[in-house]
């Protein structure tokens, strides 16, 4: 049987941790507060960070080109 929708990719979360400097921690807290004021939903910075990183990577054309090349070279056995 063939379905139009392919099999869903693995969506198992991968736990990562990071340390940030105090200035970045403050900026992330401010962002969370501005997010709350804008959308009326309170979110911790830790909940916003993955979406922020996804948005950043999706908008970085150089990264997308280099990533395609990286995976293209890897599939060729380089």
C-alpha cells in the first residue's frame, strides 16, 4: 500500500544542556517576559530556546547550503 504521507521521522526528544553567561541569561529572561506581554502566555526561557534556535537555523542561508553540501558529501562516501 502506498500513502501520500510518508513515515514520520523520529521525534524522540534529545536532552541537551548548556551554560550561558549572565548577560545572555538576562536577555533570555527579558525575551520570555516580552513574549508573555505579547501573547499572554507565560513560558520559561528554557521552553523558548529550542524554537529560537530552530528559527535561527532556518533563516541562516549559509548554514543551509553548507549542511546540504555536508550531507551530499557524506552520502558520496567522503
